[in-house]
C-alpha cells in the first residue's frame, strides 16, 4: 500500500463521516462497528506477528495503532468529532501497512525522514505508548545530532488517535530544520507527573535507541501545561538537559490552584506539595541554560516570575531590558511577550532560539562546581553527587561541590547519606569542612553519624540492615506508580465484610480510572498467582486485609503499622478494624528494593484529573486509616526509618 493511501479514506466514508460543529458527538452503531472491524483485522495480524516471535520493540510500533482503535472504542466519549473516526480508520490502515512490512522482515518507518510515529512498551504497566520524532533530511545516522524534547500543552481532546493523526507523515518539516524533535504523548494530560513523568524518560530512551542523539545537546521545551512540565522536569533533573525552555504553565500549587482547592489543603497533605512545586527547586536552574517565558497579558507569566523571584532571593542579580530580564549570575533569560496573551510572541521565540543555540555551541560539559536543592530522594541526583538519605523529608536539602585543582569541597544541608561519583584518584575530599579518607574509592559512600561524616565500604554498611527512605523508595503512596507495579486481588474472606467491600470498591476505582486518565490497564493478578518475578521486579499493590489477601497475611507482622481483625494500630492510636481500612506504602518485606502498597491506587481521582493539573498531588502521604466511606480518620508520613513518628498527624 502506498503511503498516501494510508491517510486517505474512501469517498463514501467521507460523506458518512463529514464534519459537524464541535458539540458532543455520538457515533452511530454502524460507525463504531466499522472501527471495530478494522481493529479486529489489525489484531489478527498482530497475533500472527507475535506467533512469529517478532522483536517486541518492533511489534510495539504496530500495536500502537491497534491500541488507538481499542481505546477509542472503549471510550467513545473521546470521539469529539466525526473527524476522529476518519483518523481512527487512517490509523488502522497505517497499522495494517506496518504489520505487512514487519511480516516481510522490513521496518521502513525506522529509516524514514519527516514526522514518524513511533512507540515503546512501558515498564510501568506493560502498555504501549506513542511518541513522534521529526527527522530532518540532513540527519546522518553516523553523526550525533541535537534533540529537542517537546512537551505538549493541555488538550482535553487528546487521545492516541488524535496524537497519531497530528503526526501523520504528511506533516511538513522545515527545510532548514537542524535537529531531531521528539514530541511525547505524556499519557495525555497530567503535567508530566507520575506515569506522565516516566513517559518523558521512556520516550527519550526509545528515541535515543533509534537515532544518533548528541547527549550533550538535549533540550527540554514546553508551553502551557508543557511549560509546567518543562519547569518541573528541568529543575528536578538538572543534570539531564543542556537547556530548558519553559513557557507559561505553573510552578506552584497553592496559588495557581487556589480556586479549585475549595477548602484548601489539609495539614497532612502540605508536606507533599514540596515534591512537585518547581519554584522550590529554582536554585537548580544555576546548573543549566534556562529560558523562562510568559506573555505580558497572560496570568501564567507568574510561573516564570516565581522562579525568577526565587533565584533573586537566592542572590542572583537580574537586569531589565524592556520587559525582559537577564543575569550574569547564571545562564538564563526571562522573556515577556509584549501585549501577548497565552501564546509565544514571535520575537520572544526568536530570542529564545538564539539563546539556546549559543548555549549549545560548545556542547554541554559536566560542571566542575555545582549546587542543587531537593526536598525528596525521588529527585536526588545532581552530576557527581547523589543524596541517598535526608535527615527529614520534605524539608529543604542541599548539596554543593567545588573543585579546585586536587581539592574537592562538598557542603550539605539536611543530608544523612551521600554518594560521590567520578572522583579523580588523587583528590582530597572535604565534606562540610571535614577531610574524608577515601581509600581511592569511587563511588564514595558517606553517611553522617553523630554530626560527623564517615565512609562505608558497601551499600549494606552504608544504609544498614533496616529499611530507610532512599531514592525511589521514599514514598508517598503515589510514588509507586512511576515504575512497574501489579495489583493483587484477595482470594480469601475477611471477617469484616464492610472492609472487604471497601477494598473491592477501591480496586475497581483504580482499574477504572488509571486506564482512562493514564492510558494503560492496571496489571492485576490474584494473590494465589503472584510470581517470584512479580516480587523481584514490581511493586505489589495489595487489596483486602491480612485475612483475605495471602500476600498481606505473609508480611503483615513486618509492616510499620499493625492490622488484625480487631484494630489498625498506628503508633499509640487504634482504629476499629470493622469500620476502617488501611492504606499505606512501605518497603516490601519480601523484597526491600520494591514497595508494597495497601488498598489504593493513586490517592487522587477523576475529579482531580478533570480539573487543573496542579491538583494531582498526593492526598494521603505514606499512610492513612480511612472510614469505609472514604473519610480520613488519620493520615501522615513515616519517618526516615519507615516508622510511625512519635507524634503522628492527628
């Protein structure tokens, strides 16, 4: 089939599916049956490819077209216009064409130029996720090329079908384009949080596997929701990017989402705002080239001003030229589009392009000196330093490094464990003024004991035998859904029928909401079917109680909260087990390198997904006792040793 035919629908179908105004559209049974027939045909072809044991990475790039059709049929309310049915049938034709090529041992799209729709299989849930790459005619696979990662804005009509349609092969590529461009799907609209955050890095990993990307010239860009994502991911991962361009969006929660928060934020929820509020990580902008932008008449200009103000408070000095701000204190400019609303002013865009081009002229080099801030070990890495432990989570922590000849001076605040990499063999290391005997080891593992730093020979000696909060294992509950997980349903009976019913309802809500809003099915098994591979590789999300769920019964005595048929005991407090259900996160006693989660998926739900993206912050911390109708009896955070604090939240 010729490429142009893939994106053409027959005249009779064009008449049947002609456009209407953008009022809610309800497809007819015949229209849905037509899409369903195309999905079945493509599904059969994929099954035959799977039987041939085709490489899974190649198979995913056919499966994405089938998923687009299947999700459109699952959520017909996402067929916002008749045009979406055109797009679904075009996607079906493209999938059939790819399947035929793959069956013949070819992957012509892998060598194509222009816009190419690609896909990968996510480690989070096994789902297939799309991304798109623009490859200029000048691209030479033998030569590394700059890559711009572009985060899209909020689009309530975005789906797999519309994403595929927006990146059809006939989408033009400028003749003078001098870089690769990666546009991520982000699992639709979540401001690149949670699995949406993981999507950015999984798509980037897939693109780098398929194209020769210059690792010193990777730029992160976004506008509106994409601007919020660029601020978030750029400042939380300052050593991953050569430059960041963030336009509009938001960098805080309380001010931006004030109108949507109603009664405000509970005391036990406030610490978790430190996870995503990008303004709290503004100091990290000192480590890369940064463009902040907003229109003069756009309320979302506040996002960039928040970061500028935080940097000024930190000591950066800015000078103003017209509406724009520049500084010699770091490699950054803050641009304001004159008399401009929620869009990028053309002159500001040109200036941003020139700034980034100049910043990339020599490629990015690892800085000899740096300074980084975090509030959680989820975001712990900064060049040669990784903060492995905090004295207290959700309080400001900082690490800085200064290299002078053979001397490396490190300063920390609120850090209990520190890993230093890439240390020259002859270096003299000082941490907080204390000279460290390195024994020529790299990496160097350090821990603070009674106010002094000591080095450890291994990670086991470093962290000790008991679980501690550390990178990727620090909570809160929602943190489990950034990486591979499996939901585990109970097979037994509970002595408390109300608890069993509540657990079942919470599992059903998770299985209903995650696919709709995060575009992947919840992997699920019965407690009798959990495998050693599941325990080794995945977070276990257990539903039920210690009587009904075999896995929970096995580990209940080793969890930081005790739960039996009579009570849930959280520190000195006790809650009637017949009228409450426990939700929590902790290291899995069966595999301390993975989480165990009890009785919940994300701690926010449909209302928050439908609202502003700033609402997608954790609602229950590390643990909570809930009444059977979902009201919070108590909630809070474990301490750094995964124990209930001496004075837990009320």
